[in-house]
C-alpha cells in the first residue's frame, strides 16, 4: 500500500503513553484499485465492465474491450445514430483510440 507520513499522528500526553498504546498503526492510504467502466444515457445505464483488481486502463484494452462494448451498449440503449462522448483520459485521446472511434462510431464528441 501507499503510506503518507503526514497522516501519522499519535495523540498522547507523553511519548511513554504513546509507546504503551503501540504508537502509530500504519495502514495503507489507498485500498486495492477496482476499475469499472459504465456509460449513462437518457434511456438508462450500460452494462458495466469490471476489470481485474489492480488492472489499469491502457489504450490497448480501451480499444479491445471498452470501445466495442460501448458501441454495442450505445446501439442497445439509443439505436444506431447515437453520439459517443469521452473525456481526456490518456487512453481515450491516444491516436489509435481516436482512429478506432472515427471508424466505428456514427458520431462522437472529442473533448
């Protein structure tokens, strides 16, 4: 885990009292990551994609996993003429991701 020394505090009347109460108890500042992709529309939510714990989003798995799912869910929820919008996350703005989107989505908003 990640530890932040700025958060290590012991409130006691003396060092001896703090030591008797086992001093500081170091805990990770952040628990394991869980990446979930989900879309929302006027007609409801998409089915989520839940990645393996600790897995991060790269442009490769964005293109291979997320974008085909987003296209299918967009069509399911809104029909063939929907607009796909994404934010400026690094995998989203990668040139290969943009090329895939331009080729496979009817319309999209690039933020």
